[in-house]
C-alpha cells in the first residue's frame, strides 16, 4: 500500500479540499488520476456545481453558475511535512482502498 493525497478544485475560490488515501501499490497512474477526478466531481457536486462535459449546452446556458469547466482533481504521494497542514487536526485520516 502507498499513501496519497488527492487535491480537489471546484472551479470556484474557497472550495478546494484534500483527501488522503492508502491505495494498492499496483494502481496505475491512470487509475490514480481517475480516482482524483471522481473525487473532484463528487466534491464539486456537494456544492451544486457540475462538470460542463456531463451536461448539454442548453443546461449550462440556463444555469451557468451550477456548471464549471474548471473542476480539477490531482494526486501526489503523501508527504507529512507538506500535507499534514491541510487538515483540521494536522493529522490526515486515510481511507484505505483495495
């Protein structure tokens, strides 16, 4: 298992978040980026923001503030010195996958 940090951006300021995971060593980079994207979409949807690529142009035109083409998810290998400050307690809680 390896520990990673997943960063999530909704496309709007003040709504970024981080989650920490323990994932199997065998996960490929593509699988890790898919995990990060899925987490980012779920995070944005908590705020009522949806990725434009999932909806029609008509939906976006009717309610443009509910859609963002700037939802982003990324991952990094967990580094306590860099990532511990991103949590309320300073110690991240890891969700174990796999």
